[in-house]
C-alpha cells in the first residue's frame, strides 16, 4: 500500500449538538411530572406512552423557555411554530416516532462567542428546536435482557446545533462550558450531565489544510462529560488522520465513546434526514407567536455571563481572572455585588470569595447559598481582618467556625479569645525580649538586610501564641532597632 505524505497538514471540522432537558414541572405534551429519580414507569400516562387515541397538548412554558434560549443565542426567533414527526423505531420510543421540529425551528442563525488563544471567536448556531425526549433502556446482563423506563419519555428538550465552526477539541470544550454557563444563568435547566439533563453529540471530520470542501464525518455519542467530549474528539481526529494517511477512507457512521478504554466503537451507519421521513404532526396545529410574547421574554432575560464579566472588570476594577471566577457561579456573583453595596472594597471581597469561601464550598460540596452566610456576616469578618483585630490566618479559622456554628465573627472572636494583641505596651515587652535573644538578626537589619525583620516578627508571633498583630510587631521592631 502506498502511504501518503505523513507530514500532510489537516484541518479539523467539528459541529456539536447539545440536547438540553428543560426544568418545567410537567412534560412537553402531557401533564406527567417532569421529575428525575422516580421509580421506573411511574411518571407516565397514555399520552407519553403513545397509546391509540391520545392527543398531545403543548406545554406553554417549554415554548417560552425555548424563545429565551434562542434570544440568548442571538438567534432569529421564528414566530411560526410547527411540530413534525421524526420516524424511527427503537424500544425506548413507544409511539414509533419522536415529536420534533424540522423545517421551522424555534430559533435559527444565532451565535455564541468563545475565548481562544487567538482572541474571541464566533461560533455559529444553526438552529435550536423543541422536541420530546425518548425513554431510557437499561441492560440487565444477569438475565440477558433489556428493560425500558418510560419516565423520561416526553421530557421537554431543546436541541442546539452549531455550524461546523469548531476547529479543535479544545474549542469544543470551551464552547460547551460557555454554553452551559449561559443556560444556567437563564434558569431553564439544571444542566446536570449526571442526570442526563445536558447531553452532547459531536460530528467530526478532517480535510486538507486550505481546502473548503468537507470531509466524510462521523458522529460521536455516549459522552457523559465535557472532558469525555474533548477526549473522544481528540481520539477520533487522530483516527481519521491515521486512516487517510494509510490510504483508507472514512466511513460515515455513528460511534459510541468507550470512556474506560478511551476508544470509539461503531454503533450504526449514519442516517440522513430523509431516513426519518419527517412530516408535520397532524395532532399539533401550527400557530404563530404574538410579538408581544417575544418582547416580554426579551425583557425578562437576565444579564448574561459575558456581559457581567465585562461589567465587573469595568465597574469594580477587578482583573479578568477574579471577575471570571465570580461570574462562573451566578449565586456567587450576586453575593459579591450584595457585599459591595455595603463595603466598597471589591478587590478584598473578591479575594475572600475566590479564596477562603470557594475552598469552603468545595470541601462542603455546596453552593454559596447553602453555606448560610449573609453578606453582612462576611463583611464583618473582612473588616475584622482589615482593622487588625484578626490575622488573615485567624480570619480563615473564624470563617470555618462561622459556617459550622451560624454565629457572627464578633461572637466567635470574643468566645474564642481570638482577637489580636495590638497594645503597644504589651507588644513592646515581647519585642525587647526577642531583640535581646537574637543579636545576629538585629545586626543584619542594621546593615540594611531587612529580610531579617521577618524572622524577628515570626519569633515574636510564637512568643505571643500567634495573637500579636504582625503588622504592629514589624513597626515596633523596626522602630526599636533604628533608635538603638
């Protein structure tokens, strides 16, 4: 076999399809509870089970959520709403078809901006449409059978499809994180991948560098985390290159990602749109959305992450890293602004939120609202440190005690006797003793080697049992030696 030039350059072309479960109380076309974790086949009815003679009715809230997502995606909202039947057979699809949208999606022609090493990049959004979820198959290896749970059947989904604008696994990973954060800000879904609330499929191909035509693509499924998406894409791009450089041809097919073996496994040949025999659903009458509804949804849009990031940098003087960490958690960003309303020290507040507070949240595995700390409580603690009542280290200890007990910083400082000693007379006695015990360090300071002062401060802190104000100690040591 003749091998092609092994140094041949290729360009990667990736398009992503995100399936987002909406957090409505009921399903998209019936009144069954939209709830995760219930006993199998308990949240079902004749409509979502596809029994003969039943008629679907659209859940109005799902449409409002879809419009909200479309507006956030900078997309054109189609006021003409029509549902179609996507026909295929699978045991988890009781009707033998899925109610979806084909030629008239709720939203189309939008974009999402992501950050890359080369600067901002626009990722085109081809469409975002409503559809119903299928059931869930559970394979029982013991009895060599498959069981199906129809609880998920009829769960409202939005499918968000990108243009083939992504050029690497890394860009895809960044896009997914950017999209997920935006969706969380919108409040339309919990975006929990472990529950299946957010799922992603990927279409990937490669082509010679400078080429404008697309190569043969494969579709990747069964990726349960964004890191799995990144790993699967990296593997599949490498496989495509190896096949082509070896003189072979890529077969258009659907592949499953085996996370344990870190390989893709063939599932089936890739379908085309005509294979699904789309046609308008006769049970759901098309209708148009009043422009007043669009205006109402637009007015209810929250400040989205990218806008909030830029505002935090400009309004509060934060650097991009600090602002970025805060914006990654909508509740933390709101808590930050609440603190700034009563204490105009945004940098110090951000340091506490992105440092000690974030550490506590991670260790306790809770969000900031579950910590039970108010902005007033945190500001009291920060002021205690800034005023020299507490050392920064002691401040972190007090924070932990506040979260454990629900008590205020002042109560804990008083009960635990944690206040720093700042009385000059008390500290001067300690300073004099330390100076007498460390003549070498004193001589170094006199010679201009001021790093030795840090050693003396440390010794004085030990002498005080950690309760002395280190800033005050440093001032007293420097003053005493300079006047000796």
